[in-house]
């Protein structure tokens, strides 16, 4: 038997704000709020094929490049249109040493956590 990722846990200075951002990016909803932690996921809830994300409160600011980051793919539009949408909801370009020739865009969420927008459109 194998494992699969069911939940990602991210420390956050403002869990509500970061949860709202990632709900917009992923089309997720808030599933629960408990002791300052905000958990988001697909409308179907926990346990499906898409992992949920829990934002835990922390007073520590992010420092340096994360050793792990999230990659996202557009589902209902091309990469250029999705990039415009992500920038409009609060993402910003991030420089982690890319050359500019990559087929993906490196972005940062409102707390500076890097993530990549990949080119290939996938089914929702």
C-alpha cells in the first residue's frame, strides 16, 4: 500500500488572508477554522484526490527561499490569461534565479511563498 498527500500545512502570519488568496487561486473553499488555523480544500472536503491546505498561525516571518513550493496548472484558460488572473488576486512575480526562458512563471503569494504557474492546461 502507498501513501498520497492529503494535506499541506503552511505557517502563516495571517492565516485568514492567505487562505482567502489560495481559495481564489485554487477554487477552494474554507473547510474549517480552529484555534487560529484555517483549513481550505475542494468543495467535496477532506479525503479526496486533491489535498487540503491548513494555514497555521505563526509570528515568524518567512526567511529565504522555501525548500518546497507548490506548482499550479491552469484549468479553464491558457497560461497567459491565468497569469493575469493570479496577479489580479494578489500574486506577484518572484525571482529565484530563473533565466527567463523557462516555460513556467515563478510567483509569490501575499506572504512571499513561492509557487510556479506551469504552462500545460489540465482538466479541473
